C-alpha cells in the first residue's frame, strides 16, 4: 500500500535531483510525509532514476544496502534495501575523484558480483548466484546523502524511507584488486582492512553480509521479480558493505586491503 500521489512522487524526484546538482541536501521526505511507506520510497527512487535515464545515463547494475543485522535493527527493518548503479557512478583507481561532486561522502568496502548469466526470481538461491556470476571483484562504494541525515530544525534522524528514496545512498563505485571466480575462494571469509590516510579505520569479513555475500544477490533477484526486473548478464551487483561507512574529506586517500584478492585505492581531490 502506498500513500503518495504520482505528482508527489515526481516532485520528490525533482527535488532529489536539484539537491544533487546544488550539493545542498533536501529536507527529509519522512518529515514531510509522515505516512511515507517503503513502497512509496521505491517509487520515488524509480522516478529519480528514470529522470537520469532521460538525461542519457545508463543502468550498469544494482547495489544492496543495510545487509547487516545490526544496521537493520538500527533502522527498524527486517530486510536489506537496494538501489541502481548508473554509468556515471564508476570511477577508476587511477583517477582523482572530484570531492565537489558529493555532499557528505563516505566510503564502504564490499564485493562486487559481475554476472555472466541473467538472474530472475523467484526462488533464486546462493547456488544460482554462484553459477550465474562470472567474476567477484573487490570494490569500494562511495555513499552520499542528498537528503539530510539530521533534520535542520527538529533534529530527527532520517528514516529508512529517506535512504531508499535517495537511491539507497549510492553515489560512486571503484573496482580493483584481483577478480576471482566465485567458487575459487570461500567468499564468506574474504576480509578487508580499510585505511584512511594511512590509518586503519575499519576491518571486516564478507560473512557479515547476510552470512554469505551471494545471499544478498539472491535476495535482490527475488525481491525484484514481482516488478518484472531481471538482473542481467554483464551487470555489476554490489553485495553490501561489511564495514561501517567512513567519512571522506577533500584530499583523503583510502586504501582497502583485501589480502590475497589485492586492494582498492581511491583518492579524493582537494
């Protein structure tokens, strides 16, 4: 059940776009619409992504967020959320990432699944995901907030519906390290050390994502099936972070060390 009219959904999507372009976060939708549902939030997300597609952007995959039990309990939900990856979100390790493109960027580490076959729910399993995946690649995700994390007047923190509307906070992706076949390593035990300016900030293992990072991809395929959406061969799926997000400031250098799988490095411009 949803509560927003089509006009309200389109208005929210336009304001999200304006917030991103101006680098000024908008007020929380959950405050403006107290009855905002998760279904409404995904409608807003879809409208915003559709607007980007009309401007020439291209879908390259999907991201999964809120995969840890602790994060789900913190925002009072019992499942992850998801967003869409677009072509202009991809950065190379070799390039300087423009800090001025973001509002309040943060960095997370996770595994990216590069699909070799289509995945369509329902009833997709972890084994189906492993069979459909061509490569698993170390990744760093840049997340951002086009909606205020804390309301400027009430002090209220944003709700999960705000995050979903905001394309699950996705803003960028950097792939690196050593691609591996999905059955060549035990993906549950892939670990990463996240350094910022030479100081270790976070550590984690991929089992923190729903006990197995492929579980998130299976969940997404099944979650999207009722909407007629298929995860396509060639798409990239970010399976979910297994560390807390770390704030990024202009000039910061991040290095995610994945041990045997290599590393991912990203530097923000000053």
